[in-house]
C-alpha cells in the first residue's frame, strides 16, 4: 500500500528513496483527531496541505500507510511538527481549565498568591494571581532563586526592585527578569495591587 501511495501521490518527490514510513501507530485516528481539534473538514485540510480529499480520507481510514514525506506534507496544514504529531497526547489527561474558586491560595494575609493548579509537580511553569494590599510587600529580605519570572500589573501600583533598579509599575506595565537577581515586590498605593505572574521553573 505504501509503495502505491508514493507512486500515486509522490511523483513530485514527496518520498525519496529509502525514506521510512510512519509505522507502529494509528496514524489515521491521530490525523482525524487533530483535524477535528482544529475544526477542519477533510476538504479544508486537503486544500491547506495541497493534496486531494481522497488522500486525507484514505489516510484517516488507514487504507493507505503514508511515507514520512507524504505525512509531513499533510501535516503542513497544521502548526505542528511530525515529531509532535507522533508523540503528543491529543487528548489531555491532566486538568486544563480552572474556575476562579479552584485556584490554590499559597500565601494569605496582606499578600495573596493564588496558584493555577493544586501543585506544580511535573510542570515547567508556575502561574499565579497575586494580590498585594496597600503597604504590603514580600518582606525586608530580598528574594532570590533560580529561574525566570514575568508578570503584568492588572490594577493598582507595584513598586518592583530588581538588582539595583527600582520601578513603579501601573496597570498594563510588565516585567521580566532573571530570578537569581535579588528582588522585592511592594505596593506603595492606597488600593490593592493585582498581578498575573509566571515563573519557570516553579518556585512553590
């Protein structure tokens, strides 16, 4: 079948001599799942990829086993690499969506850190909703840890110290720095300061 597919659809050199085939996986089911995730019909995907509708249909039915080159051409209709297509879990098993009440409070008091997710084990990034009451800060002692962090001020005023620099940030302003630099967060305003932040690797 794969040889017939190359002869029928690869006359232009899609699959060169010696090129392997995508074996050992249910390519058809994965392609169908991916296409539906992006809300595409077979016709729309075929147009994007520059192949015939029949090609997409036959692959999804596993009636042909495409060469790696041919599969790469079909996947050109998506923003995904062939490696990710073959390895990515297309049906996430971990929790994806979180209601506001599901964010986990890890601080409390004058400074509130609400974490997205119950914990950060196995995660490469930590994201939080931060709130600082007027006059609140992260303490006299400067913070320092491995990683990088960034954030956007949503409301209020934030006075951020990073290394030897001090800056007052207002809504819409943002920051991004190497977390190994000594840093401190302070709200010098008269209303709560709210920030949405991210840190990698997770520090909590």
